[in-house]
C-alpha cells in the first residue's frame, strides 16, 4: 500500500480524530496534489467540525486544484459553499477579480455572497461595484452593501443612505446605525425625531451611546428618560451611563434629574470612592471619575485604570469618551508613573498627537523597547518624534529591515536609512516589493533601487513584473514611460490590471493612447480599464470606451455606458 492509499484508508475511518490526522498526514504524503485536493473537498464536507476545520486550513495548499466559484454556486452542498465563503473572506484583495465578476451575476444569491465576502475587507474597486446594490430589491443585499460601506468608512455613501430611509423601523435602525458609524452629523437629529414616537429607538440610541459616547447623544437620552428607567434596563446599564455621563462633563444635577428618588440613592452610593466589594464595571466607573477629579482619590494609578479598561468587555466604550477630555491634566498625572504599555496602546489608537510628549517623559527607559515602539508607530503611519532620530541611527543594527523600510516611508527625513534596506535585499522578493512601495519617498530614485526595478519589470516571472508596477508609477526623477507602456500590454492579465489600478490611483493617463483593445477581453479587465479611461476626462478616449461597450453585456455594459454618458456630459458643460 503506497502513502496515498494509506491516507485515503485513514480517511475512511469512523473515528473523527483519525480522519483529521489523515488530512494532516496527506499534506506531505499525497504526491499528486489533484488527489489531495479531492481529499480536502471530502474533508470540507465531513460531519465532524474537527475534520472540516483541518480541511479548511489545507484549502490554500490546493487552491489551484479547486474551483471556488463552482463551490460557491453549489446550492445543494452548503458545506462546500460555506468553505468557499470562509476562504474568500480571508483573501478579499486577492479575490477581487473573481468577486467583481460575481457581483455582476444574474443570480441574486451569488451577488449576496459576493457582497458579504467583499464587506470583510472592501477595496475601492469592490466598493464602486457594490454601490448600485443599495437600491437592490433584495433587503439582504442592501444590508450587506451598507455593512460593506461602513467597513470601508466610505462617507460618500451617506446621501444615498438618507435616500433609502423608510418607515420600516428595522430598516431605519440599520441605516441609522450605519450613519452613526460613518460619522454623519445629521444622525442625532434623525434619531431625536424618532425617539419621540418609537421607544425602540431609545434602546438603539442607548446602545449607540455605549459604543460612541457623546454629550449631545447623552442629552437626547436624558430628555427621553422614561424608557431608560423601565425594567428592561438592568442596573449595570444605569451605572454605565453614570460613568459615561461624568466623562461627558454632564453635571450631577443633570444626572439626578433623569432618576426617581430610588435611583438617586443608588447613583450617590455608586459615586463613593470605596472600591471594596464593587464589580469590575463599578471599579472602572470610579476610576473614570477619579481621572477627572470628580472624586479625590482611589489609590489607583491612571495607567492601572487604563490597563483594566483594556481587559474589560465594555472597556472600549469607556475609553472612547476620553478623546475629547483634558489630556494635559492626564499627561501630568502619567508623568509621575512608570511607562505603561496600556497607556501607549491607548494613545496610539486614540490620541497619536500625544505620543511624542508621552515618550519623551519616559525616555531613556524606553531604549530596550525601541524596535517594538517603532513597529507600532510604523503600523499606524505615525511619524517618529525628533528626539528619537539620533537613537535610531545609533541602534540601527537592532532594528529589523521591515521596521527600517517603514521608517523611511513614514519619515522622509530619515531617507538616508535606505542603504540599510539595500543591504538587506538579498533574494527576499517580499522585502524588495515592499521597498518598491516607498519609491515616492526619494526625490530621485537611487540607482540601486532603479536597477532592481528595471530587472523586475523585465523578468520572465509575471509575479516580479506585477511587483515592479507600483514602484514604476511611484518613482520620481526617472523616465519610465516605456516601461509603463510595455507592462500595460503585458500578456498576463494580473500585470495589466495592476497597471490600470496604479495609473488610476496616480492619475497617470499618458499610457492610455498606447493600449491595445483586443477582441477577447476579460470582464474584470474591462471594468478596470473603463474606470481608468473615465477618470482621464479626455474626449479623445471616448472611442476606446465605445470599443469596450461593444464587447460587454449585462451590468458591465450598463457601467461602461454610464461612464460614456458622464464624459459626454462633462464635455457638453465645458463647451457651453
């Protein structure tokens, strides 16, 4: 019995652990990857979760031997369909061309799946393709499209959300929640009007307040306080609103006005300093009041209190209200305390402008943490405080190449560190690709990077040519027009699409005239090409759009027609 037969024999066992072991064993002992792919598909349909989970982890290894679209379109096999959805959600940017095609499908179930997948990590192209579905007759597709827009933080969708507000309370609540998350200033007016007539909106407003505290919303809630005091709100809701109200700088009278005598006693009791016997949430509320000098003492350091917030399930609600408070007073308190990772993490996410002051207060004790601190600043594109520059130069050997690369990208004044990057080139294609992405940081692209860029652009491996595209469009001080034209007509679709995307992002339309429109073009290529040509605002390019229009059908044809119409309108307006 050879190893393949052994693996399939193990998978035939009644024992789930043995079948799971067969999946792991088969990864390295089934030489025919097509056969192993069949085993993975069987594992994805297994009755036991432990086997399905193992198979799901193997899916990436056999990706080229399975048809994700076919799995997604399999209505009779929910296991395979769900496996495809799970896999695609983890690879949204990589799946963009397939998702764009699925979003144009005539099967509304497929459109729904594609929208739900895209919403996990929406790209600009997916967002653009999904927006017409805000007016889809299927409410599930509409809701998924709204979630996608929220995840993409796409504020341009706000006027469209206003248009689709209806008198169906559940639809309204979903849309209002999206408007809150997108920061629509009109949402409080919309919410206040609805609270007066529907108690359900008060419950929604309270939940929004817990996630996004604000004094305006607090006042709306207190003005509609009858609902807040009904039995559906437990005591912990009350103590939470007390703590948050204090953070919003509401006075005690405002707090007490919305409570009856019974509740007043509870509020006053909970405002006392004594922490003994208090729940974690009450301890946080007390710490909140101490930080703002509403109470005099608690025996806690501010950093300890923030650390407690990080661990608590409702900690994010409390921390978010800190953003608008008097941070000079808080920093003065923190200066007397040791460096705290909890404080640093909070400032990174909420008050990055205070990072230099906090770090300088605790320097030089931070030196052993330098690499981790720089990585954290890099991840959020926060510039490194000037007082750390000499330390970076001195301790360069302690930093990883990726940390240095990001330092150059985020801090142009440290551009001299690029030699460190070039020393780390070796054969690391990932590092080279990442360096290409910061080519715009150099006034004139250094020779070493230029040579590597041209080498990649002429490579026989399409992945290298694709990696070179971004650097070519970002590079300054070099004439790279010929390379752009060559790559725009590359025989591999992925390379051409990368060119279209980079040209669009950098408003570089010179290469459009050199593009070849073939008789057989992939719909996804037509989508990206249409977007690029439409953005050029050049009347001479209309003829290219008309050629593309003749090669399309369905929803894509409508999109090309819309771009042609928009360009014609702009030219008519100019001529008038």
